[in-house]
C-alpha cells in the first residue's frame, strides 16, 4: 500500500534539481565536445603538460571506460580520464582534463578541504548506507534513539557533499587560471567555463538534495514523536 506524507515534496524538489543539473552538464558537454581546440592537444596531452609544469611528473595518466567518469585518486596518485576525454582535442575534453589536474595540484599542495573530504569518504559511505535502514527501523518500532542514530549517520553524508563544494569549485578555478595563461586561445575559454560551470551545478544540486533529505528525516522523526 502506498504511503504518502507532505515531506515527499522535499524529495521531489531534490530530484528535479538533480535532473536539471544533469541536463545542464550534458548539454554543455555535448555542445563543446563537437568543438575542436585549435591547439590540437588532446585531454591527455593537456593533463600531462599541466602536471609536469606543477612538478608532478611521477603522476600517471590512465584511460578508463565510461562517460564523464574522469577523476583523480589522491590515495593512488593516479589521474584517470574517460575514453572520450583522454584522446579528444575538444574544448570540453581540455576543460575536464584541466579540472582533474586541479585536484592533483590540490593534493600536491596539501589543500585542506581535499584532505577533509578524503577522510570523510569511508565514514560518509557507511553513514549514507546505514542511515535510512536505521531510521526506518526506528520509525517502525517507534524507537526514537534509533531514529536519531539514523539521522546522525546521514549527517556525515551531508557533510561530505558540503565539503565537496569548495573542493570542486577550487579545482575548476585552478583549471580556468591555468588554461587562461596561454595554453588555449582565449575565445575557447568560453566553452571551458561553460562545461565547468555546468559540472559545478551537479555538485550544488547533490548537496541541496542531501540537505533536503536530512530535513525530511528530522521532520518525520518530530512528527512521529508528537503522534
């Protein structure tokens, strides 16, 4: 039997924000993926140039499958570029590769928010997986302490999303600054900024979505207590 309560509106808002952000990043990515940079440099070549200039010649660059799966692993000190970015000379590929290099530079310079996020990963992962089952069990058995444990677990997931924001914004800022230094033509920076701005929106949407879910859990717990 379907159960409805007014807090579902928070879930709907979060879902719509996430969908809108995902649509924006895909629109920007596909648009600028069709525009080749006049430098003729691929994502991998741009990344190699940035890393070498930053004294990170020992950081390998590998190609991984998938779309927009690009990432930098601080633990393994490996830069991974998706297959569509690794060998592409598009403006979108260059922007994404530079963004991931921004994370590598954060690691090399001991950027504190990146360290905090890395330390939060295992706690946030466990918390996000355990939070809802614990909370629902607390609701089912009308056991408020269990509800509060579930809420506290979810707080760690929210913290992870919030700490992710400055990490991602800073990496994009580094990418724009580096590329604006003459690596690519100035008129192509419009495309780079468009792709990185759209990507940033996905992180903002995820943070808002997590916060709305946290508010919902708190409201549900308070309502059950009054009942």
